[in-house]
């Protein structure tokens, strides 16, 4: 039996001010072929999963805090206990709009890496409204800051 423990999974901090800890897949001791799952902590007042899309179908389940979810042309606030379905290929972004950390669980399938993690760490995430579709009207800006000290090679 393999048991993972969130307290023991260090995760990775991204330039958009979030910590992502793999619960299933990646650096986790738990591996599955058909899906990946993780726990994300968004820093207060703007921590973010920046505007991106991916081939995998995904869900986000908000555990704590207040967030702004952008999905395609829609923008809505979400709070603890709410879940959103993200269809394959649809651009999306989650931003913490509160004064406290916000946390959520993601699950996507099929399992595998998603390009936006590497793009963000390399400082070459496609820019909303320039390289990829624009964000919904009134959305918080996409974080495209270069990582401190330059690109991170993974």
C-alpha cells in the first residue's frame, strides 16, 4: 500500500505566487495512469494559476478562500465548497481575490504533464490577448512575470 501525505510533499512554488503539491502523479509517491491530482495554495491578493489551456479535461474544487475563475469568455467568483469543470482545450485562470491564502484541489485526466507549468517557469507563458485569446471582461490580469533570477530549467 502506498500512502501519500500532503505534509510531506514539498511541491513547487511558481512565479504567479502559488504552491502546487502533486497528490497523484509528478513528485507524489502515488501514481495513476488515467488522472493526476494536486493541491494548490494561492497567495493572498493575486496568487494565480495564469491563463492557459491544456489537452486534459480538469476540475478545480475550492477548499478555502475566495477566487476569481475565468473560463473561456466567462468570469465568476468562487468560494470554499464549489467545483468547476474545465473542458479540454478551454482557456482558464484562477486568481485569489481575498486577503487570506486560497486553496483548491485539481484533478485532470488523462495523467501527464501540462505545458503551462514549464512555460511559466521558463518565463514564456503565452500572453492573454496577444498570443492566445483575451481574458473575459473585468478579469484580473494574467501573471506573466519572469521567475526571480531568470528562467528555471526543469
